[in-house]
C-alpha cells in the first residue's frame, strides 16, 4: 500500500502502539501515528530488522517529539566525549549509555542489532537490569554523537547526565515517586481525619450538613490519589491490555475503579460515606510496598557492585619490594607488577616493560596491541609476554570487572530453575484472581449487594504475587552476598542454582589441592651459571603457574632481574624464554627432553640452548584441612581427580577419589568433563584457572581457586579464596539451603494468599486492611528469607 494518509478512527500505531490521534500514515499495510515512528520503521526495514516487531507487539517508543538537532552536539568535543568512554585504543572505542526507555525483550533485541544498523559499530550489549548499553565502535567510521543520535531516533534517548561512570547519580531516589507517596500520605491522613465521625457512636454524630461537606472534601482529596498517584498502575494495565495480555496491575486497577465508583455512588445518592479513606490508604500502602521492593533490589545491586570484592590479589611494588595486595586495597598511584596472562585490574600507565595487551575481554578484539612506557592501559586488558610495571590511575572498580565477567561470551546455558518456576506461576496468577473476584461478586450480588464493592476490592488487592516473584531473586541474591562474605565470589545467581544441583565433583591437583607457597624445592643436575640463573629467575617470575612460583620463591631473593627479549608459555607443557643471548626451556620432561625418575613429587626440567641441565624436584604440600573435606565430599558426591603430573601419588590420593586420571593435558580435561556431561551428570570443576580454563567452561559450574596471585580466568563461574577450600562442602550445602529457602518462601506466599483470600471472599477483610497486608507480604518474605538464610550460614560457618 502507498504511504498515502487515510483517515480512520481508533487505529493503533504499528511501531509504538499509541492511538493515532490524527489521520494515520500508512505503509506496508501498517499504520503509524507520526513521521518519527514511520522513519524508525523505514530504518529497520532497510536493514532487514523488522523481526523487532515479532518479539513483542508494538514494542517501540513514540517518536512524536524527537530531540532537537543540536542536543548531542557537545559530544563532538573530545574532552567532553571522553567522559562517556570506558575504553579507547587507536580507532577503537567503547561507550556505555544509560537508556531509561529500555523496557522489554524487543528493546534488547533491537539494541543488540546496532552493528547491522550502523556501519562502524563492532558490538552492542545490553544490561537490562541497569538499563545500560555498552557499544564498541570504530571511531573513524562513526562518532559518539552519531551513536547518541541513532539511539534517539530509535526511541532510546540516552541519559547523559552522569557520564560513563555516573551510576551513583542514578541511585538517587526518584523524586516523582517520592512525591506520589507524599501526596497519597497527605490525602490519606486528611481523609481519615474527616471520616472520623463515621467511625464514632451515634452520640458523637455530626450534623448532616457537615457530613455532606466532609464527604465532598473527601471526594476532592481522593481525586489526586486516583488520577495522579495511581496513574502508573492505569498506564501499565492499559499497556498490557493493548498488547493482548493481562498483567499484574490489572486487578489493582479494577479494585481502585470498583472502590472509587462505589464511593462516588454512595456520596451522590446519600446512601453512605463511601470508602474514600480505604481508597487513599490502599494507594498509600501500595506505593510504600513498591518503594520497599525497589529499595530491596537496589540494596542487592549496590552490595554486588560496590561492597563485595574479588577474593584475588595483585603484586604491588613498595620501594621495589614485591608484596601481595588484595584488589580492594589498591589505590590510584600504586605501582603493580603484571605477569604473562594476568589481567590489568584498573586503568593505568605503563612504566616498565614491553606490553602486548589482549583486549578481547573488553572489546571482543583478540589482536594484541603493543604499548610503550608512558602510554595508557585500560582495565580488563590481558598481558601476553614479559612482566610489566604499571602505575594505577584509578582504584579497582568491582562493578566494571563484574560486568566484564558476565558478558554473553562467558555465559553458560541456564537450566530451568526457581526463577523460571516463579515466572510461570505468576503468569497464571492474575487470571486466577480475576476469576475468584468474579465468583465473589456473584456470591455477594445474590446474598448482600452492598458488600460487592468492598469484598471484590479486598480480593483484588490482598492477593499479591509480589512475594512469589521476590522470593527467588532475593533469597539467591542474599546467598550470593553471604558467599562473598566467606571468600567465594560468584558470577551471578544462576550459578547458585546450578551449584545446588551438581552430583559429580572434579578436582585439578597442582595449585588446587596443593599449596603454592609451601613447596619444598631442590635442584638436581648440572650447576647453572650465574647468567643462566638470572635467566631462569626472570622466566619463572613472569609466570603465574604454581610450580613457577614455587621455583621463584625458592631462588635467591637477591638474584638480579634481567630483561626478557622473548617469552612464550605453552599451556600444560612449559615455557620458553630468551634474554637475547641464550634460550631457556622449562617444563615437563616431554617438553624439555628430560627423563623422569621415580622420586616423589613433581619434576620441572630445565634446558639451556637445547641442552638439558637438570630438573627441579618439587615436593607437593597439600592444603591444610583437605583430607576431612575430601572424606566428607566422597560420602555425598562422586569425586574425580584430573592431574597433569605422573602417577607417583596415586596410592596417596586413591582413598579420596572415585576416579583418578594422571598425565592429563588441558584438552584431556575438557573431553573428560564433556563425557560426564553427555552421560547426564551435573559437574563442578575445581581448578586454578591456569591449565584448566577449558574444563572450567565445559563444567556446569567452574570454580577457580585463588591464592596470592592475580590470574583471573573468565571461564570460571566463581572464584574461591584458597584459604576457604577446606570449607567447599559448606558452600555446597549453603547453595542447596538457598534452594530450600526459596521453596519455603513459595509455600509461605501460597499460605498468605490462601488465608487472605479466604477472609476477603467471605467479606471479613476491608480494602484498607488488604492494602496494608499486600506490601507486608513482601516485607514478610524478605524477613523470612533473610532470617532463614542467615541461620543456615551461621550453622555452617559458625559465625
């Protein structure tokens, strides 16, 4: 059909769903309310992205009032634009936008299609809960201003008031929301005061004239409550009905309309005082409950982003001396040492070393970027090569590291869990309540018509799925916080659900079951020259592998550090390094060319310029408290050991594992986990994150044990402080307890709704009391979950 304008009444816009107030614009048999909506449709159609309209009905935002042309002009100024960039390297940039208009799955779908809409955009990722969009783009092909204008045209105008790091400003209380609570409270208090005579005995009755005046004043006071305070409920209910589904606000709106209608009827017919006080109280307590839920979620998010921390450390240089420092204790101005494969914890300036930075963790681009001393490096980059000395420009931002960790590329398929169960139950909740309210109306219409309004309203209000919806996210979120408190930082709540269901535990040995600092190391073979010792010292200093650290710590602390001209680590085998004069190989016998002996422990061979010099005998020291842990786990799970070492310690470890496999390469470990998965088992892999990244990712849950090193593997689902490894069984029990807590909270919610509905249907519950009970159900669930989860944690951890 042509784009000719045809007049027709009550036609909804195909893009935004608004009623076309004027003659609609037609295109492809679709009506549009304005030129802006039609333009967005043309844009999507031109890029074959009309699938946007199949995700949700009328998912777009109205474009009747586009932004002024110069609104984003200030982004052309480099100094101002830099405030919105989280990363910039060469022509590549990354910006984070706060988009308040994000509201549904179609929004996510469209925004993540930006690479198809705009040449120069490499990647776009939405954080729905935070309403944030992260865009990686080529700054030569598209400017930051053009990105902002494109988002505005699509109906997602970015809020640029806080910059890229302005999340704190978004945490300010919504003034409009607070104003509505204030208006509802003011009107409720005054209506209650004016309605006081209606609750007194006949001896205190007022004159009929005053009663009518009080009724009129109550009517005037309730108007802003109904048409201002309750406006969001009306909008939400209407939007849902317009899109063809009944959402959770529909029963509330019906209750408000019923209560308001009956009150106005009684006032006009002089048959009663109405229920204006109940109606005002209803909205006041509903708004309080809504505020409480909002604050609950904000508290969980704030604790996750700003209070919790990764239980790993980085090597800080203090007057040239290396010392281990937790990430949370790093400050701007600190100098840190970054080894091969370690992550840059915060924005910094390179002071020493040749940097080859892999920013794939940040941008998805895997090509290493070379940097020279004096140049800037960004958080999230990974060094490939020799050691670097950096000066931090900012403290570590845990929220940023957590966001990188939760990128889609590192996510695992989520199994159907408690949250899905809650969503399914909530979906049928509204229709069930509407059916019960209709039956209640029929019953009271037959027996006592005057009770229809209060009874039906009480049914519609008291039945609340909020407690049901709040149970899983709050219980799991609170458990997530407790895990962090005890030294286990978990990626997200989905990990907890999977952790509660594992039945097979798979352990790595070196660096996981063994200590990284308490090794006994001695060298056997031809003596190394001073130059060879310095080369060896520099080589092991640049590796985060537990055996390298053991050899480094066993060497002379005063050994001078030489610069490496070449360094390469071969995962699971060893490493090669050169100082420009000689080349050193260090690692397994098969890699270096040595011959193993029958001695206890692990052997690390050394070769210089192709000549095997000897080997380091590293005697394993197992972590304290490991034996009781393995004995306990073996009674509850099937346990496996995968080790890259030889079988010298099979006899010692045999009693603690159902299956032991030695000389396992990283690929062997991955295939072993895949076999268990194909057999239908749910697996937990516990490793050090160095040689077992593939296995960690293949498992249902992968836990990286962190000692005093900063080697963060994005493939893992949780990072466990090595000192807490003996308590692994307690973390597993707490994860299971959180699942039981959610199920108990579901039961509590059903009991609450059942009892509340019983009183409401029989007319024993007034709308005002129902309004008070509705938010109290959320408070009860939060309190119940908190008390029960804390009780489990105290019983398990003893504090």
